[in-house]
């Protein structure tokens, strides 16, 4: 009897000290939003510091002003940077990245359509085999690829680097496009065929417009890889005139002919970081739609 009384007493004691639901809900929201704010500050602070340092004079870098105002503010750093070899690095990066994105989008769209609409033996095995390429690090493939590219005369050419970077992005891009086109009913194409349109016309007019989210997701993926690549750019484009941003910055830091101030270096870093940030920011809604694919 005493045992039962003790148990009931413990339960009453626990209920009396139970936190009401509204307070628990409030604590949860505070913890959730507080963690989000802290994480956002930690991620945004390096970008803020880089941006404000890029617009400071060399003598003002030692201060702790939140914003470069008055005599501390300058845009001369960007004039100095763009008059140097950085402008050439920027142009090379734009050419290589644009070529890689276009090539990946075209090939992945055609290959994904073929996997989704045509039935043949070994189709699923072929698609899965594409992803095996991600088992190997790019640094492992760099030396063999250099030997092959050298024998083909693709060293120091934009095409050679575009093909190498496309090979990294292509497996995922093809897989994503295959799964996305599978969600498009074949009946929409068949209606175009019944109306007298050839198959290629149904593909261009019906399928391609509906794959916009997947194409943008692939474009962001290929853009990020091509814009930030160092290994293949350093090996395939060894010439200083043809190199892209990442290996160019590496050479610039180790060069004794370019006396770089920290404000100028921050201006270069801002130029490197801004395009992918803007690219992802304005297309993030399409990116989320592209990854919302059943059976992926």
C-alpha cells in the first residue's frame, strides 16, 4: 500500500513541476531562431569583413570601423586590380565556366531524355555506372587525364579544361535530368505527336520547357564546380595568360612582381565570391524545385 502511495506521490510531484506547453513552445522557438541567427552571423561575417576591407585604404585596414567612411573609403583598389592580370583571370574563368555550363546542360538533357523515354537492356545499370566516377577524387584522375589531353593536343586550350570540368559535373547532371524527365507524363508528348509534330519537336516544345528547374539545378552545380576548380585548371592551363581565377590567385600570391596589399587582395576575393553568390541567390527557388524529385 505504501508503495502505491509513494508512486502516486511521485507522479503528482512530476506533474506539479512540468513546464507548461506555451513555455516549452516559446523555448523551442527561441532556441530555433536563436541558433539560426548565430549561424547566419558566423557565415555572413567573413563576407562582410571581406567586402568592407575591399573598400578601405591600406592605412585604414588596422581600424575596427564597421563601415569604411570618409577618408577610409576608396574604390581605387578595384581599379588597381582590374588593371592587373586579374582582369585576364576573370575573363578566362567566365569563358571556361560558361562553356562548361552550356555543354553540361545540353548533353545531360539529351542523355536524361534517352534514359527516361527509351527502353533497352542495361539502361539502369548504365545510369548507375555513371555515378561510379564520384568514387575517385579529381586529384587521382588528374595525371592520367593530363597524359591523355597532352596526346590529343588539348593542353593550354579552353576546350580541354571545359571537357575535363564537364566530366566532373556530367554524371550527377545526367542522373538528375533522367529522374526529372521521368516525372513528366509521356502523354503530353504523345498529344504533340498526334497533332502531327515530329518527335524532336515534341521534345523541344513540350519536354524542354518543363525541365527548367532541373536545368537550373544542373547549371548551379556545374557553375560551382567550374568556377572554383583549382586542380584541373592548374594542370590543363599551365600558361599564366590562359589560367583561371583559383590557380591565378595562387600564382599571384607567390609572385614577387606584384606587391599586393590586403585591401587589394580582398577586392580580388570579392570579385571571385560575388558571381556564385548572386547566381545561387537569384536561382535558389529553381534549385529547390530541381531537387524535389520522386525516387531520386
